[in-house]
C-alpha cells in the first residue's frame, strides 16, 4: 500500500503525516529509505530484463542460467553472471578461438597429463606459426574463462574487501604542493575501516596528482602463490601434482589473477569505496542541511543585516518584522577608508529610526571588525542584540533570478545584506531560496554525484518545510514550491491569486486557485496554515479531511472549538474513542496532540553565542582558553566550530564527549552554541584543535609555536565551505591605535551625538 501511495503521486511528507495507518507509522526518513530501495530494485529489474534479452538473443540462455539471473539480488551479482555473455571488443581469446585453439585449452584443463608442447604442435596453422603461439592463445582462452566465472569473482571480491588495504604514497616532488594531504603521504588502512571523509580525501589527492593509490588484496606473501591464486586454481581443480601440464596451468592462473581478475576487482572495489564514501558524504550533507534549516528562528523582529567587506565597504540592509526591506546603505569603516565614526553614526541612526532589535552580521571577510562596530552600538543602545550568522549562499541568492524579482531595482551587492538579515528572522524561509548545494555544510561536496546529492538535499528541504508548516498568506514562491503537492508553477499561481484577491481566509478557498485540483489540495492542505482565518483549525496541522473527527470530539465534550484548543480537557480524552473505519488510532492521536498545541513550531528556541573580546585572529588564541562558539558544520570525524577568528576550529570526534561517540551528530548539530577549550593552534596550516571536554588539560605549546595541530586539526576551507576571513588587527604599541580597530569611546559618543542619539 505504501508503494501504491508513492506510485500514485503522494509525497513522502504527506504519507508520513497523514497516512500512518497505511504505512504502520513510518517516518519521513524511513519512507525516503524505502523510496530509494524501491528505485534500486526497479533499476535492478530493468537491467535484469535487458541482460536476459541479450543472452537469449545470443542463443545461450539455459534454464539454469535463467534461474541464476532471476535470483540475483544485487546489480553486482547480476553483472558477474553476465560477464561471459557481455558484448565486448574482439579479444585475444576470441582470436584464439577463431584460430581453432579452444580444443587445446580445454584438453589441457581437463587432462593435465598431456604434454603442452607436444599437444600444441597439432594446432599449428596460418595464424599459429609455432607451439608457443598456440599455447599463448590457449592461455588467453583460459584466462578469460577464469575471469568470467561469476561465482568465483563474487567470492574473490568479498575476500579482497574483508582482507585488502588501500595504500597511499606521495608522488615524488609533490610534498610541498600537496602539503594539505600530508596525512596520507605514507598511509595504509583496511578497506572496511576507511571512513568516508578519508576515502574522499585520498581520491581527491589522487585526482590532483599528489598521491598514488594502490589497492592491496591482502598482506604480501613472502613466497609462492597468493591466497587468491590458490582459490582460482582450486575452483578449476588445478594443482601441481607433477603432471606434464600442471606448471603451465598454474602459470595461466597466475597470469589470470594478475592481469585480469585483480584489475577487474580493483575497479569494482574502487567503485565500492567511492559509493560508500559518497553515500556517507551525502548523508552528512543532508543531516547538516536539515539542522541548519531547522535552526531556531529569531522571529518577527526588526533586523539589520550587515554584509562585511573591506575595500568594497559593509553593505547594510534593514528589514521590518515581516521581512520587508525598509532601508539600505553602504558604509566604509575599515581599510582603506577607515570611516569609523561616520559608519557608526549611520548604523545607530538606522537602529533608532526603524526600531531594530537584532543586528545580523555575515561571517565572511572583515566579519570580526564589523562585529566590533556593531558591538559599540549595542553597548550604548539597550535592547539591541548582535549575532554572527553564516553568509554561505548569500552571494548566490543575490545574483539569482528570484532575488531580481523579489528585490527589483536593488543593487546586487545589497541583496546579500537583506538575505543575511532575513535568515536570522527565519532561516528556513530564507534558505529555501538558495540551491541547497550552495549553503556549504557538506564534506567534499564538489566530489559527490550531482544527481544523488540534489535528490537527497531536495528531500531534506521538502521534509523540513512541511515539518514546520507554511503560512500561505506570507510565504514566498520558493517556500511554497517546497510544500507537498506544489511545484513552481502552482506556487506562482497561489501568490498571484493572493495578490489579486487578498489573503486566504480559509483552506477551502485554496481550491479557487488556478490549477490547484483535488489531488494537489489533498497533498498540500495540511501543510498550509492560515493564522487568524475563519476556522481555527486552518492554522493547525490537522488536515481538512480529518475535520469531521474534530467535530466528533467537540460533540463529546460539549465545548466550542476556540475553548477546546489548548484546553487541559484534551488530556482526559481517549484517542480510541474517536477511531472509525477511515481514521485510525495514529491519526486521532496526532489530532489530539495538535489541538493541545496547534501550529507549534518544532524548531528550538532562539539563542546566541558571545565571542570573547580580544580574541579575533589565530594569533590571539592560546592553548587552554575557554571560549563560546557556534557549530557550523558536522562531519564524520568531528565538528567545526566558529569561535570568531575567521577560521573554524575542529573538535575531533574523540573530543566531543567523555564517552565513546560513533556519530558526532549525537552530540552536536550545526547552529548549536557550545563551550570549548583550545587544545592546539597550528599557525602554519591555520588549524585549531578544540575540545568540548573542558576538564582536559591542553598540551604545552612547542617552543616557537602555539601547538601542532596534527591530524586532529581542521581547515574548514579544505571542505569547500566558508571563504577566507580578514585577519584584521595590527601591530600594537607606542600608544598608536591598531589598524581596523575602533577609535576611543569619546569619538564614539561624538558620532552618536551627531546621529542625534546621545
């Protein structure tokens, strides 16, 4: 039934929320897994049909082979069985067969007592001048037979996976150019123990021609044949028993293993490693994106967005509580102009004029200098709070077609500041306007499959949007597009209808929207909310199809709807009393929970981190420092944390807890505010090692350095995420104010007086 719903056009969010009786209460994650598995099985069936048809057309499809093909439960097994029948270029084995050498190969394999040289003399011809040529052709035939035995290849592949190792060495002369891959200059690890980030790093190092990778099937054997050669020989009953052809046959086995089977398995296992790493990379990206989208919203509060910059200035945008842009400007507080006083006056004046409560600061170049500027305003204007936010994707939004439509006539450079302000108010509503891949919360995301990554990230966005719900009267086209059952065209129709006819008063009026038919209404109605409309239920997650259940609940309590919603009386009701043939216990339970807290937002409460004053660049850090920071990204090996020095630090997975952590996301998520201790600082590689285990002692810095970083260090730029941050600061001493630092407090007061605020 669940498959029928998916095939019938129902979305995962709709099925997960409103068809629990059918699915057995599978959640969206489980349904996504089912959907992926269903896609794989259908691709397998399609490939199976093609393989059967191909072998049948060759006249080689036996009943036994057909049964094997039909029972193959994976693509790898299916391809193993297809190997001998797969159309291929003209091979040495095919040429040997054409020259009549197959009987020679078969005879020597079946009767090793025959002398190879003597037997080969009987197979000479125009294209086979001597016995050596005959035996070479016979060997090619046997090598192909050994290499195309499906059962043998499957066994060897699994053995190599469990016993083999990936070995990495730096290419000669590439040590300096490939310094970021120094951990892998002399490296080896079993296939089964390689984590995804390490696989991706190794393959990237090979792609950039820094590393040479070798797949070793097992620990080297000092002498004699490898275990794999022994398995091949045993499969075809080849052994050295002193017979005339035994040595020749064993040589064929060795040749088959080294020149054909090992090469084939190497390709397979590279693909398997990449597949595993890619799947994990996509999973990490999707999990981080989910956390970012579901980050705490600051809510409907007037907000100023500051998009930091040095030479080009700081772009300023103020949006009101609804996200409408009410003011923009550009200020030049930093190098080279250093118009600190004037910039301070502009910000202070805008804060006062528009009742700004929050200042949202992008975390790119010159962010800490700009944060200091905002901090001076906050000190003198009670009620204003400043927050550093990720500006990832802001430039992508600025140049997008939707931004041009949403903010017509506004300079592209100012649109980024608008996005930075709005993403503090409601991260989900703003980030859906940006291609998820541009948000930058993955590991080695540029190495991942475009199709696989897009499909996964689109699913995350869809689940997040529908999990939170959307106010149909304020939602943008990109936000509506992500609602179950609504595509870009229908989203535009909804907005056009809203603009032409005013706000929707109830969910029934959605049916008046052009092209919003019964199926689309079924899929989207429960996720579209109408606060303050004609029916209080329209502001809840209760689907219109279930309103009759609510009416029965009202009848049983003799209460009106407004008094019942949020009432303690709901806790006394038994869900099973309202179950009928259409709505089962899971749905009724959900309805009662929704009536208790209608339209509740599943996102956490809003809170901010406070960066430590005087800690603005790497050289300000010292081992043992206790700091507050914001988790920006979580990978399989640990968490990246912004502590306000333009370079994220890395808390290795081993430093996240006093107990064993298998998945860092069990402890932290992007957006979390955490307390950390600085362990080490590697100034040369710009790496910061952090720990959440605050009782741990920081190692003593080495003489002439501030720590060594090592493998626990992390440079977030290597992950393809945030760009360079300005270093700021300057030489202190002699009573001269450092570059990019604010003037003395008297000058600040003067600037505020000029702005009319002091």
